[in-house]
C-alpha cells in the first residue's frame, strides 16, 4: 500500500512532483554502509533539498544514518528549526555579519572566514550570552568563499583562542572532484594547514559527494553528501572507490486535460515548431516553463503514458505542453510522466548543456509535492 503525504491540504492542479521517501532512505543507507562508522555524515539539504523538500526529507535522512544537515543560508536553517528538526545544522554559505545573532538564536552553526565574522561573533556573544557555533571555511582552490590558504593557520589559531566562539570544525570544498590532479592539490593544501594546528575535538570535512566516493583523506572525520542522496550524480573520475546503488527519488507527472486531433499540415503551439504529418492525436498537460521545465526542451523530450513513450511536440508554453499520443489508448485524466526511469533529468541536462541538479532546483515554483513510501 502506498502512503501519500503532500505539502498542501489540497492539490488543485493536475500536475505534481512526486518524491519517493523509501528510495531516499535507501540512498542514504548506501552511503552509511560504505563510509567508516567513526566518520560522521552531513546531508546537504540546501536549496530545499535540491528542490525535493528539505523539511519533509530531513527526518528520513537523520533516521538513515546521517548526523548533521547542511544548508546554504540562515533562512533555510530556520525553516528546519521551525519544523522541529533538532539536529546540528551547518550554514555552508556566507552568513551576513548582521545576521550572526539570528543564527545563534536558531542554534545554527555558521561558516566563518574573515575578521569581520570574528567581530560579529564577539558582538553576538556579548548580546546573547551564547557562543556562536562556527566552522572555519578554508579556500584551497575553489576561489569562492573562505579564508585563503596563506592566511588559514593564523586565522584558525586566532579563532581557537577566542573565548567568545564555540569552534566546532574546519572545512573546505573541492572545486573539481572529477579531476584527480587538481583535487590532490587541494588535499595537499588542506593537509598542510591541518599539520600546523591542533585539531583535537574538531570536525574536519573536505569530501563532497564525489569526494566521499572517490578519495580517502586521512585528515577528515566527516563527509558531506548532497546530490547523490536524491539518486543523481555528476561525473566521476576513474577510480577504485565505491559505487553506491542509487535509486531515483523525484518524478514529475501531469494529467491529460485535453485530447484533440491535429490534422495533416497543422502546427502545434506557438510558432508552429511542430507540424502534424498525417492526422495526429494531441494531448495537453498543465505543466510549462513557469513550473521549471525549460522551453529549450521543446520537441526534444518524451513522456510515459500507459507504459508507452510519447514525444512532446510544439513549443513548451508557460503553463502547458503537448504530446503526440497517436496510437496510444488514453483518455482525459490519464497520467503522463515526464521524469521517470525512462525519461531522466540527466537526459534533460544533456539536452540543455547543464547539470541535473540545476534542473531539479527549478521544479519548485508552482508544483505541489507528493511524498510516497
């Protein structure tokens, strides 16, 4: 029996994103199984868990062997706290200095990497009486945020002396985990910094998803896993690492709201980028580019209808798209699946020249989410 939970009391639209919680739990346990038991795991649930719904998924991730959650901003962390998620939560992104006190009040750990952060933390401690929980972010080659490699040792030692800080960890981020040579350069910088400081009691984390699978870094006792939890991966280097058995978590579905015949020579949708050759049976579903399905996918993707593949035809419009269902026994109300085992988000990403999780993040504007187990 399939149990369904949804984020709204009523779904008043014939389109939705479906999230398989059982598959999420399976993926999380795959990583817990392959990572040493004395190594902590942080589940990255930023961007609303890559568009999957962080509040709904957090309990499953924590029950499946993960110890902490990682978010991109204080707001994302507060959303989890408001949902009674009580585990350690780390804000991985840059926190505005004026918002440090809010992080303290929400019991969030934050990334720090500047003198201004130290001053803001001191001020927050003086106002609240609570030491801000912090992880120092090092820039070992990403060139995005973080204290520079050259200044890292001095900055860490200053933070360790600060009686107004609860220093919990140190971390950095791989810029190109698919490239072994570049990644090793970052690991070498990481090792150089840590060899010059006392790391007793600190969480040390450098491996991201690909890093967790492909690199052994002795000076590390926590790993951060993101996109693979949702059944998706980026490119991997040639390696002897582990390959988890991942199952897809997200699918995208819409019900047919209209069926009609496009006669031979008639165009379909704006600009008539598709022209019927012979009489064609056309079905419409209420999903469009305002829902996050790129117009650039027009005439290039398929869906699954009653077990058969049907091509999407004509330009994808803001709220609707059409499929050629000629030869398929179907009626209004039947479901067309746009993302499933046969029609993957990876295929969409290849067509658009981007990455899969950019696209999952887009599918959250108007589409309700249905959670199944």
